């Protein structure tokens, strides 16, 4: 609604908590109010009070958690009417991370997003389920804790959302988003 302070929704799916902590860090860095929700646990959701939405999910075995694209498809209309940012948590860097980011979200949403980032990831070996620990050792050749989350990427997501909000509020026609 015009004239009211708008909010950002940071929606995430997470298995072990890294994506949740990244979502919270992005929300903390966004100017103004931001709510953080776990899309796997939220059954009903109204987008009325949000002018921007950031969506994030973890990559496991090269795929984003299935709740993420399901959320995007379910809320397509609302997402296309708002400023959107996208992120993934993954342990890869460079071209591999960009490829995983590219495969994580629908093409229509990637084209609409003002920012897309692979923000790094983390493994807390003691928290992994037995099967995940086995896969980490045998397939990924990981034998201990890892933390590669890039704080500057989290800040850049928040800055892009803030910048777009500033452009939108300065525009003479804010209802035409």
C-alpha cells in the first residue's frame, strides 16, 4: 500500500541451519522491517505487507531443496509483482556455484530477480545424519567442519533489495511495479 512502510520477506528452506542463518543475516542487513520464514513450515502466507521478497535454499547433491521451487511456483503471481532476490547455500565456488544457482530457480523468476547469489555454505559434521556424513566422506571427500559463507555476498543481497526499494519509492508511479 502506498504511503505505508513496506517490509521484506526472507523465505528459506534449510536442512541443517546454514540457509536459515544466512536468511537471518540478510534480514538483519536490510533497511526497514524484515520477516524471516521457513517455507517448509509456513502453510498460509499473505504477501500483502511485503514489497520485496528474498528466497534462499540449500544445494544437496547438485539440487536445491524441493520446497524452494515448489514455493516459487505456488506464489508466482505474488513474486512477479514484487522486488525479488535469490540465493543458494552451497560449498562450491566459481562456475560450479553459478551453475547450481542457475538450476535452483525457475527461469521466469531468475529473469525477474534484482539479485542472485551463491553465498557459500557450511557443514557441521557432528550435526549430520549418518547417511549425510557417509556421503560427505565418500562422495565429496569432506572429513570435517567447513564454513565458506561469504558475508559480503549477504550484504550485497540486502543492498540490492534496498537499492531497488529506493528506486521504486522515488518513482512517480509506485503502483505500477
